[in-house]
């Protein structure tokens, strides 16, 4: 007979950047939990992010699309899913400007499919372990002026198709709590950085470009501000919220770490010159100001005091340490970077797993 697990958790989007860190943390820390990683393996999903844990007894990968409601219902029944950590999403703002409908399909329709499947399955085999944990972003709150922070009470005011789709999915999750008493929790996190980050986002794109002596595109004047959190600190916050949160609650997650884009890139350039033994100033000479992103939010900054006060979470790393660690990882993992920028990994993994 197979091992009996304490819980069976469906993690969606577990082959992506943040999802892979969450899957790794849960698989390693909780051998008595069975982790089902459901991922479509889009351009952003990569099983090479999980090679170190893929053979663990409590880990199962299932390839599939959250837009496919029949398939999702079957996953809930086949694996007797008792809780969900939902990260699968289209996540890049620039792509959402080019193709908004894809974001509506995955981020809104996909989320509603998962909510429906949870509602149906947990109607049939209800347990006190049932929890639908939805991972969201601070971008739903819109943009800040020079002062102030986003709190859990800040009204939603999304500006990009990405943030509008995430806001919509958050509303559906709350509606299922209010209407059907589905046990849900939501967290809204600031910008993440760290290993396995797809090199279309600011930090990994810049590391890759500096490495290859290509220009670093800075949108507008580079004065937009983001609040950066090390991805492993986001994963640890998700662990704490999953285990301790009161259902129906929302928690903001952030590192209290605001950086103007241009200041961040200058710091990154200094680190890269040092690591690559290049004369100081080499990387900064690659900085190129380009046309601004349409609807570009000026400033994001998170007040995470509710999470810190009520659930006892705090970030572990200072930004300078985290950024240096991130650079070291990218320089040590050239093959990963080469594969994700060539698309080779997709071809390889498509042959390993057949869609159900
Ligand atoms: P990512 O783009 O790196 O990964 C997304 C994953 O979802 C990929 O593995 C992809 O294959 C999978 N996926 C996409 N569409 C799917 C579908 N239709 N069915 C099944 N799987 C699908 O994203 P990320 O940066 O890891 O973000 C994960 C979650 O965290 C998202 O919900 C995002 O909105 C949220 N978030 C991200 C950040 C950030 O800074 N990256 C900050 C706050 C919140
Ligand atoms: P990004 O990493 O795309 O995250 P988000 O848009 O979700 O905050 O961008 C972070 C910031 O960097 C944002 O203000 C846009 C800016 N940016 C650039 O200046 N150049 C780039 O090439 C990219 C990808 C982003």
C-alpha cells in the first residue's frame, strides 16, 4: 500500500519562478504532505527548475491547463486534493499589453475553474484541511505617489491588463468565500527577485544582458519605484500564511525595500563588474533609456505589518545580499539561462510528459 499523507496539496504554476520555490520548500519541509504540481509548462514553466526534488516520494508533476475545467475536476478527484496554493498565471505586464485575452483566460477563467473544482470536490469530501490559497500581486492596488504604502484596505485600481486580470481573480476568490463559504485566503506580494526568474523581467534580463555585453533597456526615465522581495522570503511567507491564516483574510507581503529602477540597475552594474572582473563602469555603459511602458505604474510599496504582527513572518535577507546571491546563481547556472533563452528546454520536456 502507498504511503498515507497528512495532506494533499495542489500547487498550480509550480514550474514557474515563484511556484518552483514554493514546491521545493513544501516538498522538503513537509515529507508528510503530498505535493501535486500542476503546470501547463508555458514558455515560463520549466521542470529544470525542480530537478533537485523531482524524484522525492511526496512529489508528483501533472501537466495540464487550468483553462480546461474537465481536466481540473478530474485532478481534484484523482488525487483527492484537500488544499490549493494557486500560482499559475500569465505574469508579465509587457506581454499583457500585447495579448490581454490570454491573461483573461489563464488568470480569470483558470482561477474560476479551480474555484469551481474546489467547491465541487470539497462539497463531496469536506475536511477541516480544505483551503484555497490564491497568490496575488500588489499591482492590483494601482500606483502610489511619493508617499504612502499599500495596505490590505487600499482600494483596487489596476492599470495594466495583467493587474486587471489579477484583480478580477482576487474578486472571484472573495466572492466564493462570501457566496459559497469556500475557505479561501489571499496574499498580495510585491516584486520578487532571485534564482529561476525568467529573463524577461527587469533583474534577470539585465543580468543576462550585462553578461553578454548587450544594452540594458530602462523604460522612461528609470524613476519608477518597485518594492523588491527575495523569492525565498515570499515562499516562507506563503508557508506561514498557508498554515496560520484565518480563512477569508488577505495579507500583504513585502520587504520594505523600495528602489528606483535606475538606482537598482546601477547597484546591479557595480556587482556585475566586480563578479566578472571588468573595470567599474563597464556594465553601466550598457544602460539605454527606451520608450516608456504604456500605463507604467510609478510606485509600488507594501505595508506588510499585518502579516508580521499577526502571523510572525519577517523577511530574512537584506537586498544587497539577496541581489549578490542572485547574480552568483545566474553566473553559476549558464546552462539554465542558455536553455530558457533558446526555448530548447520546452522541446525536451514536451517529450517527457504527455498531456492528459
Ligand atoms: P511565472 O510566469 O514565472 O510562472 C507562471 C507559471 O504558471 C508557469 O510555470 C506557467 O507554465 C504556469 N501557467 C501559465 N499558464 C498556465 C495555465 N493556463 N495552466 C497551468 N499552468 C499555467 O510567474 P511567477 O512570477 O512565478 O508568478 C507566480 C504567481 O505569483 C502569479 O500568480 C503572479 O501573479 C504572482 N506574483 C508574482 C510576483 C513576481 O514578482 N513575479 C509578485 C507577486 C505575485
Ligand atoms: P518587471 O520586472 O517587468 O516587473 P513589474 O512590471 O511587474 O513591476 O519591471 C520592473 C520595473 O522595471 C518596472 O518599472 C518596469 C521596468 N523595466 C524596465 O525599465 N526595463 C525592462 O526591460 C523591464 C522588463 C522592466
